[in-house]
C-alpha cells in the first residue's frame, strides 16, 4: 500500500493497493478527495459528464503507459 495526500482546491488522499497471485499483479487506486473551491465545485457539477470522460481517458492512457514502461500486458482497467 502506498498513500499520497493532496492539498489546495482539491484535498484528500490517494491510496495504491498492490497485490499479486504469482502470475498477475493488480494495482488498485482509491482516490478520496473533496473539492474545497466553490468555483471548481460549480464547474465540476455543470461539466460532470465531460470531467468524468476526461478522467477515465487520462487513467486509461496512464495504465497503458505504465504497462509499456514495465514491459507488461495491461489486462483491464475498471472505472467506478
């Protein structure tokens, strides 16, 4: 488990959970944050579909890049 904390307009923590069954390694990232800025909170509410699509796209690209860097196969990415 690896934890990181963010401060500023968005505050909270992110936690990486790594596990392996000997053949496959699973990396799960949990992000528990709150938006502190009223302006950003308003924008996020109005633009939610675009923000969610962008987040999922960026996470997918990050997964592909990490797999390429590690010379590994990316099996799947799940979004909640």
